[in-house]
């Protein structure tokens, strides 16, 4: 297939095939295997943030294991679990602001889906409050294929500068955050190089909020256009986690991920992909593969029998942030619909505009009307109560 700016790639769209590719060492992450890249015939600036980096995203084999081992020491399950109460507090504060609108139209993406994960990931990595909005805008530009080449390159360079400033700050003023931890983390005599540190932070911060924004907005959109599904979860027949998993399948937050590269000629389901070719991982298409998910795979249905999805990838590159994204989304959805059981779309679904991205999968905005049922407060111990 031909992607923006003439970039040519082979698309893997079937679940079973994609699952195999994600664990097949003949498909490398390192762009040095890409013939067009080596020949300098790739001129599309939008691919740079996906291949012109030095972190786990473009590493294979022992290099990938080394980087993942180092990063995993800082991004532990215990650290993520400790965020549960803080996530609920942030959601409660954002819903309180929405309640002040009392039935008026509001963009749920801007009111909840974006500020929640942006605040969480910023606090987790120690990003100063004043730097968060500019950093978010730079990260968003990475996913925006409607930008002019010079705008893309400016954002790409600005992102590197912002992260360099963050690491300089944390060296001077270390804190209880993941940036400080990554600066000092070691495995024997091994630690992240400066380039690896910067690109790891870009990967973790950017991926840490953008995908969750799409996950939350897609889930709300699905529920508001499927009242029978909303009724099932509101009645307690199904858990909110079922909504999260079905959304991940039905509308993978990352629709298409650039790239894997063939080390050699590969026979994939009877199709020969020559050596040195770029391969696009089509998670959105795989999530709606009827061979994996049944004849009604295009429908949002939390009652379907789980058949597994690949929204967080598979194999060695499985997303480290998956537990955090799941926690944020489930918490936000549960508290949102408890506070606003009469939440409704404020515009017809067919008028919602998608974000201009080959990679990201979500809406540019999600206008809703919301009238609170009751207030959320805190008891003397600081716990949320309704």
C-alpha cells in the first residue's frame, strides 16, 4: 500500500498473520534493514518519529532486551498500582468541572479523555505543570499527517529539545519520578546512554497519553451509540473492564504502526515479501478480522466471547504501559457514567471527525451534553464518596 508522501509498505491486516509477524525474527524493528531507508529514498518527515529514534521501539534481539530490562526497573507494576487513588482523584476533579456546565455542551476529549492521561503521565515522569501543554502539542503533531513537512520536522526537533530540558532539570533537581529513576537506573555497569534516555522518555510520555485519549473517547462513543451495551454495564451485568477490552478490539487506539522490516524474503500466507521491505502493523484491521472475532466483528459487543486482541501488540514488544492505560480507562468510564448517567452525544455520530492520522485511531473531538445526577465528595479520610 502507498502511505502519505509516497511511502510504500506491505500491510498485515489479519489477526493470525499479524500475531505471527510480531514474534517472527525475520521481521526486524531496526530500520537499517529497510532498503528505501538505506538508499535515502524516503523523504517523508512523518516517518522520522517512528524510525529515526534510539529506544526500544527500533531495537531487536539483545539490544531490545537490554533496553526493556533497564526501563522495566523503573516502570514497575507496583509503581502503576500506586497510581490508582491519584487517577480517581484526577477523574473526580475533572468531572466536577464538567458538572459546573450543568447540561451544556462540552467536548469530552478536552474535558476528560485528554487531561486525565496527560496529567497522570506528566506527574509520573515529573513534567512541570507549565511544560505539559506544549509537550502535549508536540506529541500530538507526531500523529498528525495533515501537517506540512516543515511543521512535522519542527515538532520533531521541538520534542527532542523539550525532553533534553526535562532531563537537565531532573539531573539538577531529582525527584520521586520516572525521569529521575531512568537517569540513575543501572544494571551492573550498564545504563541508558543519553540518546537512549531521551528517546525512551519520548516513547513513554507520548505513548503514555495519546493512546489512552483514543481509548477513552472511543469507549464513550461506542456506549453512547449502543444504549443496549451501556445498559448491560450500568446494570452490573458486565464489568467496565469488559468495555475497555472490547473497545481495544473494536477501535484499537493505534490503527497502524510503522514499521517492521524484512531481513530476508518471507513467504507470508502465500505472499512473498522481498527482503528490505517495510511492513505496516494494522492493529485496527486485525481487531475487526471476522476469522478471529466472528461474522459481526465490526460491531461493538461487550458480551462476545473473548478471542484476544493485539491492540497492545504481542510478543517481545508488548506495551509496557498496558496496565496503566487499562486502569485509567476503566476508572474514567465508571466514574463518568455514575456521575452523568444521562450523558449523550451532542452531534450525530456520522458528523464526528477522525483525527488526521495514519497511526492514531480516534475522533478530533467528542461533543456531549452532561447533567450530573449527584455530586462526588470526600469523606474525612480523603476517600471518594457519592
